[in-house]
């Protein structure tokens, strides 16, 4: 190669949640350094939770991340419920699932259209895209609106949900609201089909690297809440054993922690779920996957966004049938299930848009005394770096600008949510 | 010729103002500007001194502003002296001549000028209080023969804050008319009185028996000026004050300007001291 | 005024019939364990035997948020936004009827408020006689609001199996037009009505220790009472008391404009004299800077100022504010406390002579 | 109107969850015309282009480390108008909860013996560092209020944000008062403007929009006591979003 030293230094990675830098240093064709630095300020959530009443945990932790707020709240509630011996009612379980789809849809649409699509359509961001292809952006906004309204009727809003509480809900959607929602969800199929169409035509880089994929799993549904931890390398763990899977460690260049399981790194997120839970996908989602030429096991990291599109199809279909199911049952305004005890430990797990999320609380006499949260992006960091190390040597012939762009696209494909990945480790459980 | 008030009343809603053009804008001090507002042709304002109009800029809001020009100088237009104090008044200050505003009114009762005939009049103005008084003073000066001696007392924060200085000179030259100025803080070139407005009183010689006083200024001023006037024997019913209150409608509905059973916008803003002296919160 | 009798069982059919005549029907309906006035789409939802509503029916005559007019800031065009539809309010309690009578007076005094008038003209009031106290905090009997004022169109009295329907206006007649399930009262119907009316009074007690006619004077001499400071200490200045009050009508006016800064509207929203900024003027002076002064203003308005300005009491004893207030400030307790303080004062000063109105 | 004349705005984030900026993106759902009336020159979360020539800066997030101060000051120098976006920037938000514990302890708890790798100090609202011209409160901000605030800024005036208590809005919605449902609510001392969304969805107000001027905190505490809350519970309630404001009030006393 012509240059003897090439560095890529993406200061302030854009179109991602939170602050990250990419640092690549190549000397005489040899990769000296290749890191994704997380420069987000540490947030200290686990420390903040200490001493707070357990009822507050879901509200405080939803503030870890504005985009997976419902996911954090759900995982937090599950951790608390397990700690305090609460079994939510079947209605609560259904409403939570439906609500969760709202967030997955909102987040995936945001990512696929507003953060990633501009890369493929050769524009700098969604703003010029809105001028160049207004119909594409309007479609995204239309779909996002439905997803947001779904969360709105169930929990008040998707950024920092309100009505979700330990043991149930504090507010219930009206039948008329659910009926109206159902109509809009059905109508949304057209836009979702157009999304599949769009993504089957985009020139997604074919770069591959085999890795371990991890996701939550249930045999009878495409799992987002609870279930067991499952790996494409084989192995299933109860979510209480999350530490055996995640093995967190601190690295100096990042205020987020790295994780590894059976290899040096593993991946979570839409592609991991797709690889682990393909069988449980809705038939229409499988068709969409075929249209985008996705078949497990997909080991192309750039295809994570395509897997998100598959999930958009799945979540829409599942949201439609959940709405029907809830309507058929009729919504009852029920009091939250009371707690069985005031002290205990519990782990809650959800597969949020970006991957598997764990909340682990120790509660003593109604107060949180120990807390640990493991966030998807934290789990992906080591894997992203491994991808970068594999990718750089294959593209060294390109211009520095192209390499930089490619690296940014790679990181963005993971849909990293850096703001929420900065949390503590080293929890001392009393 | 129809009056603006009739136009206001003709609207489907009493809250709809009539568009009017700003003819001229004259900066007066750092914070006050004088606006001449031209009414649409065929309209007159037909106001009484002491009345006010509601001034609107669509999208910003509305505020009550005293009419500071005399009814006899109207000629299809009138003047407003506006201090930039908030959203509407700041927006007014950003306008240029030719710009359009919208107005309703005039509202309120104004001063009972016919009751002042044949009497000496002492005008006491603090700061922006000179604006509503100007309308009345001009009217008195224009019809000078009908009134007795006239004293104009005017206090400003500093010499640079003095409003209507040209007018003050003209008034001082009118027959049997005295103008006394004072400032709270002096500035180079000022050789007049320094101190609050009540410091002007000891130097004044007047007979209170056949005299009315008209006082307009900030809320803090009233109590002290009243003490001076009452000490000099002015009857409660001969002391007139104009009140400022928050107003959102100017037609006695919104409740903001209510003092006791009185709605300042409709029953005032001018009141005799006799009318309000027993009303808690009035002063 | 004439009387008719309608079997209770006919109510639903009547409501449905009115709806088919393009009337919008609103009335008390249960929501989350409270009653609110809302559109009745299913006649089964209409509950006439309800304790009290969260917001009074005032909200249809003076909506909490009302567009006064729409404008175009570029062209300076404006047009009033007075949209009304024929509206029947069912189940208005007598206290709320008295409140509406006050609102009528206020909005027709001086320059009339066309918006209120338009709503009022399009509204048909079907009030209901209160036969037992609706809740703990109410004191309608003391305020003289336990019988219905003139303002009603139809007035219902529950006779057990039937309703006695007083027709108070032509608008009232219009509502009954062509509805065959009503009949002219017989002797015995009159007797039933009189019996019910006579039986109701003992259920209610006087809670005010003075007579309502003494209130304005009592308040006049209580301007400087130390009680206001006590209330001010406790009051949260949350404004709930004024939001739920059927006789509060103060409003704020603001402009809203689109992002293109072209089209917008001027809206009025309910305001509250209990909030800090209510009486602030441009120089920053606040005529009621403390909670004590604002509470005093509120109660003076309820028991004195409005009476002096409009000849009607500013409080109708509905008790909503008492139920809403988290720190238990209530008109009855306040008035009674002032009264007791007066009684126990050794030398009772003469009430001040009222100044003539300007 | 040509692009040149459009007001240039930029978004910045400090310690936050970026939920407020997401809400800005959501605002486009109802107000796509926003893109025609302003020129967004910097919005890292949503775009790669980056301009330094902005007039209005919307700042999300709290200041939590010395390094933030430098950047905040740069923003202040460039921008004519600085708007604090959301509770973190306005109040210190959730971040300030940790101010209740000694900083070293917090750091140790999070990063153990690696604590000093991470630069941090007390979490503060941005107005503790720079002058703020306007605030769009809330956690997260309200979309309609954001659109309204932009229209006011375009008119050359400061956004008209309510400063009366939440109970006013709440009563207008005819919500069941949380106290009737046996829950605690900070509505009487918290600024309105959110449409009382928490009580409407069955949760007591947590104070995310900040205190009203002259709140009667003592009286509300008494109400909470009457509703069976312990001093500890009251303290927790008052410190979810209001830690910084409350600590400041206590310092003043
Ligand atoms: C009868 C009458 C005559 C007047 N004549 C004149 C005149 O001739 N010239 C003149 O310049 N002014 C006059 N004023 C004062 C003028 O009406 C105010 O300055 C004006 O209303 C301010 O409106 P704004 O929209 O500019 O300010 P706003 O933005 O409404 O507020 C400006 C200031 O007013 C206070 N304030 C008022 N309402 C509120 C509120 N709802 N919430 C919070 N703060 C509030 C605050 O202290 C604020 O700083 C008169 C007022 C009255 C009642
Ligand atoms: S409801 Fe009670 S606390 Fe609230 S403003 Fe009214 S009197 Fe004060
Ligand atoms: S003051 Fe209270 S009791 Fe009287 S009418 Fe108003 S809400 Fe009802
Ligand atoms: S729920 Fe909260 S905000 Fe609503 S009225 Fe009650 S105390 Fe006020």
C-alpha cells in the first residue's frame, strides 16, 4: 500500500446514540490499533439506584436510554418482580409484549431509515434525504407515528413509559383505542412491505466474519421478554446465570465494559435473534427474510439492519394478533399484583432493539441495595472491534475517506446505543 | 365616519381587533418608543383622555396601552408610547413604520375632564405614567381658558429617561402652567431637581380648595403622593389616579384586573381616591 | 311553567330520540370511580343519580380551552371561531344551575361575550332536583342553592318510578316535542311531587353558622383577619379549588402560531387567581404577592365581591373545592371561622361603609 | 425563503439518555415543516454533517465532568440563544440523584479500583456553568411544547413555558387525583405543561419539569405525611428529579 501509516480517527461517531470514537492505526500495512472508544460520560445508574424504593427502579432506569426506555423499564420490572415474588397476570404479560413491539418497531424504523439508509442512498443524513426522497422519510415518520401511538395508549409514551409498574399497569387502554390501533397496524403493512422492498435492493456490504450469536429464546414464540439465554455455538443458560455468559471486564479506552462468552467476543441484537430464533419468526417475516436473501446463520454484520427489517415485519404481525387477542379477552382495569415479600434478588432480561439486556437487583426491605445492568451495546463492543480488525485489512486499498466511512457504517450497523452502555461493573451485593 | 369601538363591537367576537398601520415610530429613550398608529380610512378613535386600547400582534399577543395623544389631535391617527417590557411590547419595538398591528377599544372610563373645568389641576406623573396624562394635559392646554392654574410634576429615573421633553417645553410655555421635573439619578448636564417625586412638593405653592390632582405612575408612587396631596387638603373626590392591572380581555371578563367588585378595565383605569380608598389591594 | 310526568323507563328512549334529532347529549357518567360530564353515546351510561362531577358543567359553556379567533399574521385577516352545536346537558344539580345563572349575568354585563352567549344559546339545560346531600363537603342549603333557579329549560324531580318534569322555557318544550311517553300531571302526581319536595329538606343541614345574607358584611370586616395568613401558610397554591369551581371564570389569553409563522389562533384558557403570576404587572409589581392575599381574594370573591358586582353569590356551596383541596381549606370552614372570630371579639367594630360604585 | 436566511440551529448532548433529542425527531411526525423553517447544522444523533455556525443551540444533558464546562462555554460563545433541552440540562435531572452520595463512593461503586480512570464530578444543570436563555423542561420534553417553543424562537421571543402548578392541567383533564388513589404526587409544586401525563396514566408526578416559583414544599410534605408516607419516602419522592434544586434551596436556607 502507498501510505506507510494510515490512521482513522472518527471523533464523535454520528447517527448513533451516545458518544463514541473509532481509532484505527495501520503502520506499513499492519494493524497496530483498532478500537471503538466509548467516551460517553459514565452515568452511575447502579449507584443511583442504591437506597431508592423499588417502585422507582423502572422509572429511573428507563432514563438510561431514551430509545430503549420501554425495554429498560420492562427488564427492570421483571428483575423487581422476581426479587419480590410477583407473577404478573396474563393480561399484563400480553400488554407488555404488545408495548414492547411498539418500541422495537419505533427503534428499528428510526435506525433503518434515519440512521442507516442515508449511507446507502449517498446522502449525509436524514435531513437531505427528506429533500431528496421525501416519500421515504414520510413513510418512516408515518410508521414511527403508529409505533409511538401504540406505546402511548398502553403506557403513556415510549420514551420513559409511565403506566408500567411492578405487578402490572396503572392505566389501561380503552377498547376504542385498541380498535383504532388495530386498524392502523393493519394499514401499516403497506409501508412495511415497502421497507422490505427498499432493503432488498440496497447494496449492503457482504463482509463476513463468523462469531457467536446470543439471544433470549423461547420455544413457542420469537422471544423478547424472559425466556432463556441461547447461543448459536450451542448452550442454554437460565437468565439468572447471565454472568456466566457475559463475563464483563473493564477496558481502558472505554467507559463501557466488554463481554465475552465462548469465544473472545459475541454479538447480540437483531441478527443474533434472527440466527437464534429463526424458527419462531412469523411466516410473513420469513418471507421478508427470503426477499432479502437472509437465511440463518447469517454472519454478515452489515446485515444486522436487514435483520431489523425482518423483525419489523414480525413485530407488526405479532402486534396485530396480540391486539386481536387482547380485544377478544376485553381489557380489565386490574390492580397490580401485590409483592409477596420486601426483600430478595432477581434478574430480569429482555431482548431490546439492540440485543439482550439484563437488570439484576438486590432489594432489602423495599429498597434497592445492589444493582447491576448489562446493556446490549456493551456486549457488542468486543465483537465490533473484532469485526473492525477483520475488515480493515480487506479494505486497505481504498482511500482513507472510504475506509473511515466503511468503519462508521460497520459500527452503525450494530445500532449501538452508547449512552446506555456506560454503566458500572463490580457490584457488591450485600 | 365610524368609531373604532363601534368596529370592535361590530365584530363577531368582542376579542377581534381591527388592523391598523403604524405610521411613524420615534425612539424616545432606551426602552420607550412613540408609535403613531393610523386608523383605516373612515375611522376615528373618539377616545377620552385616560382610556386605553388593546394592541395586538397576531401570533404574539395583546396588551393594554394608554392612548397618549389628545382626542383633539387625532385626525385619523393616534399615539402610543410603549415601553418594551415583555413579549408583545418587545415585538412592537421590533416593528418598522408601515407595519401592521391590530387594535380594539378604546376601553375604560378615562378621566372625567368635564369635572375639571374651572379648577386648578396638578398633574403628577411617574415614569411611563406621563403617557396617559399627556392625552389629558394636551386637552387641557388646547382648551387652556377653561381651567385654572396647571402644575405638571414629572419624575423620571434619570435625565435620559425623560419622555416627551419637547412637549414638556411647550407645556411650560403655556399660560399659567408650571412644569417641574425631577430625576432619581442624575447625569451630566442635569441641573434640575434630584430625588423622588414627593421632593418637588415643598417648593410648590398652590391652593387646594378648588383643585383636582391627577396622578399616574408606578404602584409604589401612589401612597407617597397621596400623603402629600391629602396633607395639603385636597378632597378625596378630587384626587384622580389611574391604575395598572394585568388585563387579558379589557371587557370585564377575564378577572385579572378585578379589585373587589370593580373591574379596572371597565370601571377604571381612572378612579377618584374616594372610590378606592377603602379597597384593600387597590394601592 | 308547566309540569309533566315521565316514567323513568322512558328516559333512555327519550335520550335516543333526542340524539336522533341531532342533539348532542352530555351528562354525568362514571369514569375511574368518579363522575364526569361527558358525551353520552350509550344512554345506559347516563347516571342522573350521581354525587357530584369533577368539573362542573360550566366546561361546555366556557370551555377550558377555547379558540377566540383564527388569524393569518401575514394578511392580517381574522375570523371568529364560534362553533356551537345544539347541546343538551342532562343532570345539572341545582347548585350548578345557580352557578350558570351567575355566569349568564357576568357574560351579559357590559360588553357581552359572544362566545359564551353562543354556547349558552345552543345549550339546553336539563337540571335535576337534589333529594339528598351529594357529598360531605357540600353546603348548598346554607348558600340558598338547593332549589333550582330560573335558568333551566327542563327540571327533573325523581319521584321513584317517574320523573316530574318542570318545563321552564320554550327550549324545554322543544325537547319534549313529539315524545309521547310524557303526560300531564294528575292530582296525585302533584301530591307526589309535593311530598318528595317536602321530604328532602330534612336530609340537608345548614353548615354555615351565619346566614348567607350576612356573608358580604362579615367579609367586609374581615379584610385584615389573621385567618388569611393561616390559610396562606397551608395553601399549596395548586389552583385546584379554582379549576373545579362552577363559578370561577377567569381566563388567560395566548396566541398560538404555526411554524411557518403564518396561521394561528388566539385562545383563552381557564386561569386561576391562586397562581403566583395572576396579578403581576409589567413593572414586576404583584398586587397579590402572597398566598394569604390570594386566598383572601378568592373567598372575598366568593362571598362578597361577586355579590356586590353582580348581585349573585360567587359561591354556590357545591363543595367541589373542599373535596379537591389537599390541605383541607374549605369555604364553610373559612366563613365559619371568620364568623366565630367576630363573635368572640369583644368589641365588634362597625362594618365599613361601602363606597358608592364609580 | 432561501436556505441562507433560515435560522441555524444545532443540538448538543451532555450526560443524558438522548431521549429529548429523540423527541425532537418524533416532533417531525406531526411537524415535518420544521425542516423548512430552520436549518439544522448539527445534530450528531441524527446526522453526520457538522456546522459550527449556529444561532440557536439546544443543549441536552447535565454537566458532569470538568471537560463538559469547556464545551459548554464554546457553545455559549457561538450561540445567540442557548436553550436547555429537558430535565438533565434544566435541573440536573436523574443524574443528580448521585449527588446525594459522596462522589468517591459512587465512583468506587461503579468502577471499583479503576475509578480514577473516569473523569467525573457532581451532576449539575447547564445553567450552573453558562447562562441559559430559555428552557424546554421535562423528562423527556413534550413534542408539542418543543414545536411551540421553536415557533416562539422564530418570532424572536423566548418560549412561553407555563410556570403554574401541574394540578391545574391535571384537574382540567379530570384525572383521578393520585392522592385519592393512595399515591403520592408532586403536582402541587411542579411546573405544568406536560398535559399531566403521569397522573393521566396513573403515576404521581415526579417533578421532572422542575419546581414552580415559590413552591410550598413544607405544606406538601405535610400532605404526604398525612397520606402515610415516612420521612424517608418523602425524601425519595422529592429527589428523583429535584435533587439539585432541593439541595440548592436547602443551601440558601
Ligand atoms: C390600563 C393600562 C394602560 C397601560 N398603558 C401603557 C402604556 O401607555 N405604555 C406602556 O408601555 N405600557 C402600558 N401598560 C402596561 C402594558 O400593558 C404592559 O407593559 C404590557 O401588558 C406588557 O405586555 P407584554 O406582552 O409586552 O409583556 P408580558 O410578556 O406579558 O410580561 C411583561 C412583564 O409583565 C409581567 N407579567 C404580566 N403578565 C404576566 C403573566 N401572565 N405571567 C408572568 N408575568 C407577567 C411580568 O413581570 C413580565 O416581566 C398599560 C397597562 C394598563 C393595564
Ligand atoms: S385547592 Fe387548596 S391548596 Fe390548592 S390553591 Fe386551592 S386552597 Fe390552596
Ligand atoms: S367556592 Fe367551592 S363550594 Fe363554592 S362554588 Fe366554588 S367549588 Fe363550589
Ligand atoms: S394527581 Fe397530582 S397533579 Fe393531579 S391534582 Fe392530584 S396532586 Fe395535583
